[in-house]
C-alpha cells in the first residue's frame, strides 16, 4: 500500500474480508490510521483477533493516537538487548533527560568493536579496520569491556568481545549471527512499558 495515502479503507476491507486469525502490520506513521480502520471494522483484540507490530510502529507513541484500551493485547517486537541498570545509569550521566534506551547497547558495542578493530589494525584506514571487525567478535578470549579487551590486544591475544548487547559473533558477511529482541504487549492504557512487562529473547539468526 501507499504509506502516504490519506486513508486505508480498501486495505482494511481486504484484511477483514479474509477473516484471518491474526495480522502482522509492518508500517510506520500510517499505522494509527490503519489500526483505527481495523478497529472500526471489528478487527481488534477485543473481538479475539491477534495483531502484531514491528520495530517501525510498536511503542507508546502509537498507543497515544488510539482510543484508550483499544491496543490492549496487541504485541510487537523490537530488535534490542535489555539495557542493564548500570548501563542505563551511565547513559543518564551523559543525558539526564533520556527516556528511551532502545539500541543503546547495540550502538555502544558498535563503537567499541570498531575501536578495537582499529587498534588491532594499527591504523584508521577504513579497509584495514573493516578487515578486523569480524575477528573482534568471535573465536578468541572473551572480554566484556574496552579496557579489558584492549589490554588483551596490547598483549597480542586474540579477543572475542561481548559487550552490553551480548554476544555478537559476526559471520563471514560481517553480520551478527545472534542477537536479542524484545516482545512488547500493550496494556489497558495503550502502553508497552506499563502493566505488561516486556519479554527479552536471545536467538541465533
């Protein structure tokens, strides 16, 4: 569908006419309009229908755009590791107004992995650094902080960095082969951080 369309009645009609048990809505800003149409057509958790969202639309911002209680029971996933209390505290030292820690652990680890690869390469040349990225994440002695890892690197030890986002283990293509994700469930207040606790899962990809 065209995400810029003013309304989505045709798309909603196609979904409802098929009478599916569940729907996965992969969308962005238009998701509120689509859900409104679905609810008005009787396709909702209150009617026994299952609706699943993704990282592009799941969150409190979406729930705020819809009638109170209408989102209860809807679930969604977000690729993200659980930010520990210590890690959150470190981020809040930098930005006390921070309220969302999504992708924080992953971003932190990306910087550390790159820095360690540069140290191993002995240069900041992008091609040379890239050649060592995968090796930083696997098949060496495990270390969990930059300080610990760089000491091993300086000693000539092969390392396997596992940071706040968990094990990385990049494959030959330079992509993670394992990662964490969150399963959110909306509560009666249309929130994903209220009564329904998020579920964190770790899986091989």
